[in-house]
């Protein structure tokens, strides 16, 4: 049995979650405590040391990110709950965290909880991930992005990314400091996480960080530092030239 | 042909007036008297001594802003005389013209005639006849007020000379007749004489009637001893020219030499220089005809020593022509002519440079003055402003507010025009959203009793769809992929409403849906039409095909259904009206046709509708 807590400022959401847990995961998960705000949340986390937290982003006295940041105990999985708030959703996704949308769709709920149950090892990087999300949510200057590979988690400063190259459902992120990172994400999902004023989709399969572009070659590619070439599709040439320099 | 193209009638009259007379002023202020005295002195001294005096007078005038215009005019005139004496015609003409600009309405003072004459004469020397005409126009407008025969005769004389320069001889003769007619009323014989002499020139040029010309000239010569040197110079000089034209060269030379004697007696130094140089040139020419090369050379050398570079252009040309002829006739070295030509070029370049430098300096000074005036003005305004009561401040505020308001209004008008299309599109979305929202809600409402779970699932899907439509609607352009996702969700939601259900397929040719941005909610209303009208009441499964084809600058869309097709009922008009807005928008923004084809018109036994249109796209969502 996985010990879970629900932290949400709306009472009916507690019922919605508990009802579905009973229906879909009666033998796997037990809700051991519930809270409505940040203060109470910190209380019950310390007291019950849960393995899974359903955590609302918007709380009356703060955010879900605050809860994790302030909590001493961090050894748990978290599923964020959020309404239609594009900023919150993007913040969660930049931190590569899991979430469900309100109103809850049954299939999405089952998928998210199933994933949490299966990840036997607890999220060891939770603090890093949440700080990236928190940074994005608050709009701090040194924005990072979390990239997960099969054996590592990177919290990468955005300016460290040179360019991204698509390979089907995988994307290779080429960085300045730590080389290549292969992520199992489609390039358009990566594109959604990166600020459009800084990163430009210059090709169906490439995203480039404009701050590293040295020049455009008429042969149809962008030249980066150290002679790296990033192709530009013919159709996007004008757009790229207009936006990159 | 060489002839004396300059006429001295006016000059002669002016000489009669007397150049040394004081300017008529009544004021008794000492400055005024001292500057008038100074001007009189400038007028009487040699050219070279004039300059420091002019500078001195200029200083006094600049420090006494209240001085009358007549003094400023005289100052400009005297400066013009100085430059004319120096042979700087460009500067002289400007100063003379400035002097005439001070002359306003009212009786013409005799002295003012000088201003007009010299301005006119200098421009004539510069061969800028347009300026001559302008000056004479002004002069004539002043003459009109005065209605004086002498003044009228002068005006006609000036006209006549301009016509001669522009080779309008008939008009010149007309002006000459008018001039003489006016002069006859004044009874001034000297003037009539000079007018008649100049008339002989026209008679010769236009009518070739030399018999008449000589008859006239001989009768005039009888009273030669009564005339001034100026008149006599004109008489003998002109006589010589006519003789020259008759090829009576020896006689011509005699008359020229007599003319030269008179020319040297002319009082005004500038005029004297001009007339003598002219007559030396004429003498040189006649000597060339007589093959007296030594004499010709002597005359030409005299012209050269008169400082050839500062002579009238006409005289410079004549000199060069004669010198060339002499060189050719005597096999002399051509280099002498070339040297003269070079020196003339150098001189002209230098005077132009001087002129430009002066113009630039004048411009700079004018600029500074303007700035000074402006700042003084602003200062005065500021002081005024402070003295005004609050009411005035209120008034200014009101005016400013009105100004800002009007500016704001104008700017708004422009941006309104630009935003017009986008607004239209937003309006479309606003119209469509509630329509399909209520449709879907009513479907879900029906489902609640029969299948609460399904109803709930649909509600969740619907909320997601609303959210994405809501998000898309905040941008003018949305990612095509997102737009298509929303469309799919929409169609999935609508499926349950149709009894036999329907399928859809989206085909894309050369379109990169995750790279291009399109205006949102353009396809939805057309699909809504297919579902609501095309599929209503059909007893077979519906089918919607969406085909997107990438073209230059546009994405071509074809939406095809297998529904009932267009029906002549309220349905069809409804169908038309709901797509009307969209089609108007698309045709306006893409300049392409929005086509609705009823399949049964083209294919027998097949029903349904094909809608063909193009939508714009962008590579980023910024407008």
C-alpha cells in the first residue's frame, strides 16, 4: 500500500480524487491525510511522511511549489493538480514533473497514478525539478530546463543549449558544457518548453539557440561556434533570417 | 557683327539727376546725419577707398535697428557700386537688388532710379534676363502709381533693351516707339537723342534700312556739341557700328576713335571702363578688317591691361575672338590666347568660390540669428505665460488635451484600419463559440440521464476543447497542429449527436502542421455546417475529408462531406449566412475565391458539398 496525501484548497477535489482512487486503485493506494493550505500541508507531510502527494498548484496561502521547497521531508512522488493555467502547466513541464488537469479526465488520472506506482525509486531529484519549475513559475532570470534520460536527470541552463536535433520520437539536445543529451521526447514537445524569442525552429528537425549562431551560410545552414552546422529548410529561410539576427 | 549692345539712355538720365545728391531725409538725429554724410563720401571716392567706409557704415546701421529703410537701401546700393567697380558682378547684382527691395509704394525718389537701373544693368551684364524682367516689373508697378512721362520712358527703355537681348526685335521696336512718345511729352532733347540713336540700331538689325539710319544719325550729329560725353560716345560709337556693317571700315574707325575720346570723358568710372573697353574691342575688330594688325594688337593689349578678367563677359568674348583672329592672321603663337583663356577660367572659378563661401557664411549667420530670435521669442513667451492667470493655463491645457485627443483619434483611426481584419476574425470567433457551446451542452444534458459516466467524460473533453479554443483565441495566429487538434476534439464531441455517426480524415500535402501558424477557427464553422446541416437526417454514415495543400504564401483547404448537399430550404440559407462572414473574411485577406460546390451539380447520384478556399499562414505567431 502506498501512503498518499491530498493537498488541495477545494473540498470537492478531495472527493473526486478519493473516489477515483477507490475505483481504480483500491489495493494500491491509501489516502492517509488531507490538507487545504501550505501550512497544514507541511504539517501532515512531516507527520505522515507520504510516498505520493496529490498537490494543487494554487493554494490559498501559497503554491504547491512552496510546499515542496519548504518541506524538510522530500522523499516522495508528486502529482500536481492544476486548472487551466498555461503558466503553471508550462512550469510543471519545464521541470519534467507529472500533473493532472482539472476537471479530471478518468484516463489521464489512471495514467498518471499508474506511472507513479510503477516508479519504484522515489523521485530523487525532486528538489531540483521543483526549483526549476518554481523558477519558471515566478519568472526568474536564469531559466533552466529539466531533461530526463534513461539514466540521468539534467537541470540545464537554457543558454547552454546549442541546438536540438530530432530523430523520430527522440531528440538529441546538443549542449556547450556537457555534450549530447538524448531525450525520449518529440522535438515539438521540447520546442514548447523553450522560450520562442530565444530558440528558433529553423528546420522540421532542428531547433537552434539564436545566441550561439555566428552566421548564415548561403548553402542553407547556420554556422555555430566551433564550425557546427545547423540546416535551415528552404521554406523557412526568410523567417529564420528575419528572426535570428 | 559687333555692335554696341549697351544703351545709356537711362544712365544718362541718372547722370542728369546727379549721383552725388544727398538722400532726402527729414530726421535730424545725429546718427542719421552722420551716416548720410558717410554715404555721400562713399559715393564720391574711388572704388578702392570705398570698402573700409562701407564697413564702417555697416557697423553703424547694425547697431541702430531703428534706422529708416532708405538708409539701408542706400547702404546696399553703395556696396553694390563697390562690387561693380571691383568687377564682382555676382555680389554687385545681389546688393543692387536688395536695395530695390527696400523701395515700397509711394512717389519714386530720383535716387531710387539708380538702384533699379544698376540692379537691372548688372543682371543684363550677367545675361540673366529673367532677373532683369523681374526688376523692371517691380519698377513698372511703382511707375504706374507715379504716372510720370520720364519714368514711363525709362521703363519702356529697359523693356526695349531686354527685348533686344532676347532677340524679340518687333517688341523692342514697339517699346522704343513708346519710349520716344513719352520722352516727347517731357521735351527733353538729350533723352530723345539717345533714344533715337538706339532706335537706329533696331532699324538696322530688323529692317536693314541703313539709308534711313544714316539720315537720322547725320541729323543728330549736327548738334553734337550740345550733348554730354555719354550721348556723344553713343552717337559716334553707334555711327561707327553702322559704318562697319556697311563695310566702310576706314570711316568706321574714324567714328570709333571719336567715340573713344568721348567715352574717356564719362564721369562714372564703372561706366567709363565698360564703354572704353567696348570701343577698344570695336577698334581692334575694324583694324583686323583693315589688315592693320599692329594697331589691332595695340588695342587688344589695352583691353587686356584693363584687367580683362573683371570685364563684362561680352567684352571678354569679343576680346578672345579678336585675339584668335589676330593670332590666325599673323601666325602668332596660340599660347597667348590660351593663357588669357586660362586666366579667365581661374578668375571665374575664384569668384565662384568666393561667392559660395560668402553664401555659406551668410547662411550660417542667418541660422544663428534665427536661433537667437527663436530663443528670445521663447523667453518672451515664457515670461508672458507666467504672467497669465490660471484661466490661460486652463485654456492651454484644454487646447493641448484637444490636440492630444485629435492625435489619439487619428492614430486610433489608422490602427483601426489595420486591425480591421483581425477584429473581423475575432468577431467571427465570438459568434461561433456560443453557437457550438450550446449545441454541445444540450447534447451532454441529454446524455446525463441515460449515461451519466459518458456525459461526464464528454464534459471533461468539452472543457479541454473550450480551454484550447480559449487559448487559441487570444492569438491572431495559432499553430496549425493545435488548431487541428481542437478540430479533432470538436468532431469527436459532435460524433455522438449524429445518429449513424461519421468519420473524418485529415490529409496534408507538404504541410508542416507543427511549423506554421494560421488564423484560428476558420475551418470549424465549415465543418459545423457539414455536421449540422449536411448530416442531419441522413440514414448512412457521414464522412468528412479535410485536405490541406501547401501553396506559396497560402494553405489551400478542401473540406468535403457526403451529406445531403445544399437544399433549397431554410437550411441552405442558414448554411449560406453562417459561411458568409468567413468567406468574406477569407476573400478579403487572401484575395482568393471561397468556393462552395454542391456535388450533385457536377456528379450524378452523388450528394454532399465541397468547400474550397485558401487560408493565410505565418512562420511565427507574431503579427
